[in-house]
C-alpha cells in the first residue's frame, strides 16, 4: 500500500463515520509555548480537548506533520524519525472507549484487511492515578481478540501524558502487528520486536494540573494516532521503514551521489535522509537556523546531516543536491523549495567556516592538555556555533576529556545572566533573552531611527514591537507603502552603522529628563517614574549619538555584533500603521 492510499482510506473511513477533516497544522505550535514543535496530531487540538468548541464539531479526523526532538539521538535505526506524519481521529466529548476501539478494529481488519491473528493489543494495568482498564480489555475480547493477546501494562507503556507540562491525558490502548511471516505466537509478548505498535487510542479522561496531579476531566476525549511511516512499512512487509516509498527516493539519491550502498551504510544514510527531510519541513514552516530554541534544533539537524555526509564520503557533496526528492514525495505540502534550498545552502556555508575557525580554536585549547574546560567548550558552542555533539565527538576522537557538567554550568550561568538583564521584559510568553533576541532588540532601535531619517518624518513613532529569536517585527505610523528604494536605504543606513561598530550605553534617569533629552518612547505606553535609556553612540565622539530610546533592554554593547540587517517584509498592519519584519543574517 502507498502513502497516499493509506491517507485516503483513513480519512474516508472516518468521514463516513461522521468525522470532519481538520487541517494539517504548522510544525510551530500556535497555542502552546511550552514545547518547540508540534509533536502529535492532538497537539494543535489542545484548546478543543479542554473544552473550547471546535468549529467543525465534536468528531474530527486528520493527518498531522510532527517533529519529535527527544528521539534525535535514536535516529539511525530502522524505526525512529525526527519528522513523521500521524493519522488520527478525535472525539471531543463525543464517543469514548467503546466506539473508539470498534472503529480502530474495523479499520484494521476490514479496510486494511489485517487478519485478526496478526493483531495484539495492550491496555493500562492500573496504578494510584487510575484504575485498571477492564472496559477496554473486555471490548477487545468481545471483538474477537483472544485473552492471551491482550497485555496489561504500566504507565511507562500505556499512558499518554500531555505534550507540554499540563493538559489533557490518560491511559491508552495500543494495537500491535505481527510483522514477520512465521506463525504468530499464541501469547502476546510486548518485548518481542516482531510485534510492532501501529496505532494508539488515548482515552483522555484526566487533566494534568500544575502540581502534576491527574484530575478527572470535565470533557472526556478520544485521541488516536497512527504513525504513517511505520504502518506503511509493515503493510508492505518491510522490516525497515527506510525501505518504503516514503524514504526510498531520498535514500537512492544519497546512494547515487555518494556512490555507496545503503545496505553497507544504513545508519549514516538514515540520519542524513531523516535530518534533511525534517529540516526542509521546519524551514518551510518559517523557522531559520540560529542559536536558540527551534532555530538551534534546525541548525543541529542540518549540521549533523552534513557531518554524516562527510563520514560517508570524501567527495564534496552538498546537502542541496540530496534534498530534492522530498518535494516529490510530498507534493500536497507545497514546500517552499526556494527558501529551503537557500537556507540549507547558507547554513552549509556557515558551518564550513565555523568548523574551520572552531577547529583551530579547539586545537589551541587542547594544546598540551588532556581536557576541555566548560568555559572553553561553551565558547565553541556560543561563538563558533559548534553543536554540543560535535564538541563531544572531537574530544572523543582526540582522546580529550569533555567536561559536560561544566559546560552545562556555563550554559546555565549565561542563561541566568541574560534573564536578569531583562527581568520584567517578557511578562507573557516564553522568556527568551538569548543572544539572538538581544541583537534583534538593538536592531529594532536602529530601525526606529533609520525610518525617521530615511522617510524624513519626525512624527514617525513606534506603535508596537515583537521579537522572537528568529526575527523582529516593528509597527510604526506612516500613511503609505514604502518604496523598494526606501527599504534599501533603510537597510543601508543600518548596515553602515553596524559596520562602524557604534556602542550602546544604558543610563537610568527620571522619565521627564529622558523625554526632555529627546529619547524616543513607544506611543501609548505607560512608563514608570524612573526609566532606563539606551543610547547608541560613537565612542570617539560621544555627543554624536544615532539613537536614544526608553527601553528595558537587553541590548548588545557594540553594534558590530549585529551582523547584517535585512528587511523581509513591509506591509500594512492597520489603518495608517505599517509593519516591518526583519532579520539579522
Ligand atoms: N497522542 C497520541 C500519540 O501521539 C495518540 O495520537 O501517540
């Protein structure tokens, strides 16, 4: 069976049972700041699983693209993937255990035509949080699954906790497929690897609260998930997911370019294919490689793939050549090919420069030494963009002791420092005081001034600002669209200042003094009596400042750290308000 056939059958089956199809959401979760990526089909549905009314009703079906980062180190075997697709059906306070199990059974045996002898199931065995799930076990038995093929297992196996820290959760019942030709054993042994899990029905009857307690949920839901890659593999009698048509075009491409065989180089090729595919999807959902959060995961994936390519072949192979089959495997996603190729190419170039410089630094650090200190490894990580595992591997191959604990201490120290510097700044949402956001804060001040200068409008003020680790967003009052030439001039103005390397200083003063001295303030914001003012100035001529603004920071000390400023978009935000999105390259 092909990927597209399984998807079609699944959606059709549940639509016939009164389900409505939900869209396949972005990998960047919209409603959940506690996780970086969409990890399961239920994830975008969380608000509806806890009571909000879904516009499409109470019975939903869909296919969802997912990223699971906790499995990154497992990738390389035959079943783990960073990026995968999940089919699912949901009941939002509508049907519960009995129908959910019936639907699953019917789909497996009637639609996929899996013989009942090849199916086993597991149910929750019960503990202090929730009783043994006798009801599900009985239902499976009624449907014809023999008792010996129904295992009762603990939380570790048969429980779904929220994707984030709190939220809907509960016991689950899982379905397994006997993947080999030899006769199915009478008794189901979940540790036998020939039994492979293909579907999970989560019976959401609890809500996990802030204290970690499971509270009976007001609305009881069903959340099921069927991993597409795995199901396609087993339905086609394959014992390696990467042998299915979902992966083969990529694997074949890698074989062709490297002139090596998959059978001899499985691990490397799997990692390359997995990481590049995941990277393509992440980029297409708007994340760019950088040193924080999502961007860092992406950077790690790309760089790890590049390193595996180097392990695989001494020839110069670009990741851009390898990725192309992905666009054909997933035509319905309309992946942003141009952006993906551009970003992969950029990151590849950055990484090769980084490696060169970083390796030199590394050599210096370990000259006549047998260990790399936490400070040294943190510098490699922070300033040279070395992924942790690369540092680790370098140490290993040179027999140097890598002090992981010390590294983590340095990392935490850095996080704390930048958090104190900006306490109170991000009251809502994720606290993010990374190097990236700090740089973007300073860039926002430059942009604010550049607009006033280039558009020659003294009344132009900031009307809003929002910064993530990936980009800045700046709203200001102006009555028309900017011309391309104006945009270019604004960029040039800013980049010229960055090149000069002006300095940034912070002063505390009364609000009145700050305003009198000409500091810019955001229109409509209430400021306290005493404020901080950040000034960007020329150290050689301190009176010559280019920007002065009320702000809580944090900011860089020297704007030459900003790199290159680039405007991505200029658009209308509301009547008389324009919005700019920009990045630092
Ligand atoms: N949320 C469950 C899972 O991901 C079922 O969809 O396995």
